[in-house]
């Protein structure tokens, strides 16, 4: 038990100030912005995207895949990852240049994705041990070659939809090993509102949340008729599904039917900001925004920096 005099000491007052600060509150506003880039092969460069110096800015290269595209359909390679993004414009030299020019920029790579050459990308592991060994080896080489800082997990289909244990251990052990080896400094996951997807990622979260830094939830996958109020409700639900997580709001700039519009997504971000629970924003994707002048990237970063 502490004596009453403790509560008037400078130590306690400093502790109290820290606990009451906005960033000490779960889900409080922050200045974190993430942009996926490279998946659509439209010639976008890191330097094309306006970067606000007042935000923490992450690029996520999309994608690295453990599939061979030498066959039709592509064949899984059990954790042996290769590059599947626009390397002509997003090269190792380009990564180094953008990080040298902007001290607030980090670059990661996303694993998996939805499709490759028109075929679904499935998470397939022959065994936990072999998949993790292959993934650690191949990704360490890739990450060091491209001078990357982190990884993002975006598997959206699964060879065995009932086997959450294998997915949990493969991804959890991969992140832990890469962090323990000093290869990466952060990791994110990118689930969306699908029962199988949620069962996989929530099982992963239940065991390995302490080493997962961001939840890049794909809120744009909800229906096109979603309102701002509904979006905020969905956000609150996902914060509950990933307790303690840094859940990013999101929207897409690609012209896709059946999903939440960029205008609705950005308006929802404004509402979350007003409620002091906008941890950050991610946008899919720079490739689509290139022809639009990066309007939403500029607005989103200004909102986060305000």
C-alpha cells in the first residue's frame, strides 16, 4: 500500500499525466498512415505519392507470394517467397532513396494477397516446421535486398479452412523469428469481415498479438450502401475482435463496385477522429490513386496530422 503522500509527488504526477495523455488511451488518435503500392503494375513510384512530414508513413509493397508462376495455374511453394510487385519502379534503390529523403517513411512487404495471375492465392503449408524455415530464409534475403522494415500478412484464402492452428503457428513463428533476428521492426495483419478469414486471424491474434503492431482491417470490403455511422459501428466491432490492437481505418481508391466508396471511408475517418479513436488510416492503393492526383492521400495525411 502507498501512503497518501505518494499521490502528491512529482513521480506520481508524471505517471498521471502519462496515463491521461491521448496516446495512453486505447484506440486514441495517432498520426499513422499506410499506403499499399505496386500490386496493379501501373507505373507508380514512391516519389509520386505526396508525403506529409507530420505523419508516420508506411509503404507496403504488394505482394510477396509463396507461389511459382512458372505453371498454370500457379503452384504453392511452401513458404518460399518471391517478389510479385512492380520491381521496375519499386526497386531496392527506390526503397533506399525514399527512406533517405524522408525520415518518417518506412517500407514493408505484404505476404499473400487475393490472387496471382487470376487464380486465388491460398495459404498452404506442408508442415509448420518446413513452411517457417522456408519463409524465414526467403524473406530474410528479400527484406535485406530491398532494405525493408516490416511485413504485412494478407492471406485471404486457405487450403484448409478449419485448420487455424497451422496458420497461427506458421505466421506467429515467422513474425517472432524475423523480429528476434532483427530482420524486421514491425508487423501487421490485414483481415476482413469474412467468417473463415476472421477465424484464422483471431486465432493468430489470440496467441501472438504481443508481436503484431498493426491491424490493417479491410473495412472497404463492407457493402457499398454502408453509411458513416455503420462504418464507425464496424470499426468498434473490430476493435473488440482484436483487443489491444492498433486498428487502422481504411478505404480504397480503386474504382470497384460493391464496396464502400472512398468518400464514405474518408468521412468515417473524420468521424472517428472527432471521437478520438482514429489510430490511423490505410489506403488501397497508390497504383489506383496515381491517376487521381492522390487527393485522398493528401486529405488523409492532413487529417491525421491535425
